[in-house]
């Protein structure tokens, strides 16, 4: 017995996301798909904590939109903020 499956091609429009700095609210930020690497890059560029899981990075970015800047951990051996 042969079963034929007709699969509709994956059809969705990819929403082009704007530059992070042009986004004004966390709600707008959440409209777009961000990879873990994207989140790490955003956090590094803005001096935020970047060594975390995707879930925690999203919380750091949400805090950033709410006016709270969570800095990265310090390197206590040289007493400088990690880059």
C-alpha cells in the first residue's frame, strides 16, 4: 500500500528586523526572532551582562529597556569589566 502525502511548502513571510538601537520598547523587541548569539552581541555592545542563558539574556535586555543596566561580572584579577 502506498500513501501519498502532499505537503504544502513552508510559506511564511520573514519579518526583517530593524537594528536593535532603533527599537524603542521591549514589546517591539519581542516581535522579532533573536538567536542566543544575537542576544550576546547586543549585550556586549551595550555593556550589559552577556554570560548567561537565552532566558536570562532576555531578562537583562528587558531590564535595559526599563532603564536598568545590568553590567557584566568583573574580572577580579585585573579589576576591569569584561569585554
